[in-house]
């Protein structure tokens, strides 16, 4: 009898918790300010756009898987060794990396309007420039969000990649001396997101 009561209480608590779970799809878009570490290149400004599903598990915690198209990279002057002439040359270049980024965001709601979020990212390259050294990037992202009364959220994030994405053969850091340091993605982003209410879902 005791075991039956305990099982009934456990089942009730599980069902109650499940009943509070809501799923809200949404969209997000904004500007990327990206760079590639251990280079003398300048930051590049571009954009991102994507969608997500906000799975609200508790009042304070939401799990949010995301799929985002992200344009990033770096730009500026790069030094090359020209094998045809035997001389070092300097050119203005635009390193453009386009990713389909998958993220699993853990969002912690501190107040009705303010939240912090963090999670791992797995990015798959969508273009294949000659200077690319890796088809994927693995990293972590963290940020802040502020939700306005009508539901639109302002977001600011930073994403740090851990994979060496730039081929040293194409990037000459100091006029003929190849730089063997890791060239990783570093992206600051600012944008907006909006989640849609699903019919029948509670707040």
C-alpha cells in the first residue's frame, strides 16, 4: 500500500511538471561583428538569421535549440608569398565564412524581462573558400536578453570557436613567416528575437 501511494505521488508530480512545459517556435536575426584570432585582420560586419524552439521546462529555465545561418569572417590586409614572382605581396581581402549553426541554448530567466543564456554550438560550413582549413566549428556562446512588453527580445551574444579554421598556407602573418597559431572564430552579435504563442499553450 505504501509503495502504491508513493508511486501515485511520483506519477502525479511528473504529470504536473509535464503540464507546465510549453514549446514556442520563434525567429531571430541581427548583426554579426566577427574576427579571426591570431591574425592582423580587422573585424567584419555581416548578419545572421535563424529559428528556434523555446522549450520552457520551469519558470526560470528554458531549453532552446536553434538553427541559424551565420555570415562571419574577417577583412583587411593580408600578406602573401607570390610563388610566381618570388616576392611578398600585400592585398586587401575579405575572408567570408558562411555557416549553418546549430546551438543548444540554456536560458535562465532572472526577471520577467531579463535573461542570461549559454550553450554549445556546432557550425557547419556552407561555403568552401580556398583559405578554409576546417568544414566545421565547435564552440560556446553566451549572452543576455531583454524582453519588451509586447514580446520582442533584444539579444547580445558572444561566440567563441575552438577549431582552427584558417589555412596557414593562404595566410602569411608577417611577410614570409607563417604563423602556426590557431585561427579561431570570435563573433559578437546583436539582434532581435520573437517567439510565437501556440494555441492552447499556457504562458
